[in-house]
């Protein structure tokens, strides 16, 4: 495996990163990346990927998600969530991507401790989902007030302000609610994987906007992140996880006639914080990033005998989040918010 690294931008504690297809070239997406501290939110457009500042304030950009809205491209953002766990003043906003540098954002409103954002179509209706890390804190390590998952129908058009967004709870009782990842499980079930102190769950989307979201337990115990991917030739989705909170253990979960079965793949990760699964360079791959010890980003791929081969992409980066772009052939690009280095890095990978 060959790796060519390129620094695209520098900023204080880069954290959130997202693919932005609306600003893409034919072959590559644009990338939005932002600081969890006092740094900016920037857009990097291909092919040069020079940073274009979308916002210089208010910082604390904990989560980003592309938001198509009324035929226009926007970027939904969770703002004002500063280190460490200072999220009581979080406010959501949508930044237009068709108005040039420093556009005026659309206010979505306050939703304290929002840690992840997602987008779903429910019965043909576009919905924004927000995952809250907790419901409140009296002190730094207070996890006594659980968070949950909230949903709002995307308004018909921008301009209505926060009053146009009406968030409602669709799943509660989740503390240390770190991961919310879109997933498709067996029988084509659409929903989100949730990772929290109480367990690893699948939240299945209803067929109609007024329906109930059904929560299924995949594993008990504390989890930090989860992704789903049909790793084997049978095409059945499997779930990969990091545990516990910011933890050291990479696992695979398979659904059997007796329920979900967990298999440990690696228990030597330090402060696991990036997890991605998909086709990479023509075969299945798992991308794992750690913010402790060596601050590594590594790729796990199938090896003979049913084993996994671990290949180091970089060390010292301390990745917070990543976006993977595979061309389906023998090249791919991984965009990383390298928290420890204060850089946004692209890794061009080939065999």
C-alpha cells in the first residue's frame, strides 16, 4: 500500500468533517471541515482544495452534514460545543454553499449538547436528526442526565428562522451518546446506529413521518461508535464498533438465529475516535483512527485464513473524523481532521 499525504489547511483543533456533494467536481466531492475550538468553518472544493471560509465564529463546530434544502445546497452545523464537554449553549445553523465566503447562516435554533447530525427521508419527507451527548451537566464528569435523538422536518424553504424547525424526541435514555451513524441492516432496514453508555442500538426508521422509530439492541455495555457494512460475500450487513466510550476495542457484530454475536478484532486501540467501513481499493476495509498514544490512523483489510491485516496510514495525526472517497478501482482518498496536528490532511492511497 502506498500513501501520499497532503496538508490542505491548518486550524486550531480541527474536528468535524463532512462530504459536500453539491460543490463537487465530476470525480471528487468538496469537503467541509471545522474547529471544535475558536477556529473557523471552511469549505474545500476540488480539484485544488483551497480553503474557503464559511464562518469565522462562533466555533465549537462539533458536527457537520450536507443539507439539500429547497433546491439549494446548505451545510447543517452544530456550533458552540467547546472543549471539554461545554455544550449547554449549542445552537444549530445552516450555512448556504451558494453565496460565497462568509454567508449569513439560517438559524435552526438551540439544542444543547448536540454531538452528531444526520439526514433521513421518512415517507418521502426530509428530516434533520440531532443526537445529544447528554441532557445537561452539573460538572465535567456528570452523566446523570441522559441525552437522546431528536428529529425535525426540514421546512419547505429557508427564511423562517428557528420557529420553522420543530424538534421532537424520537429516542431517549442515552447517556454518553457519542455515535449516530446512518445504516442499512438485514432485509434492507433503514435507520441509524446509536452508541451510548447503555449499549449499541439500531434505530429503525418508520415508513411514514408520524410513525414510531423502533430501537433494537445489538449489544449491551458502553459503546462509542458503530458502522454497518456487508463485509462477507453473503451480502448480509455486519456491524463494527468501538468500545467503550473513546475506547480501545474494535469489534464485529453478526446477526445469527440466536441474536447478535460479538467478536473482538483488536483491543489495543488508544482513544478510538474514527470508524469507517466500506469497499476500499477493490475489497472490504475498516478505517480506524485513535487520538491517544501514537495518534494513529490505520486500515484493516481481509487476510488469508479469515484474519485481518492492519496497515498503518499515519501516526501523530490524532484524527477526530474522516471522509473516505473510493474510485472503485485502485485508488482512494481519505480526508482527515488531524486534531493533534491542527491540520486537514488528504491521504491518496494506492496499491
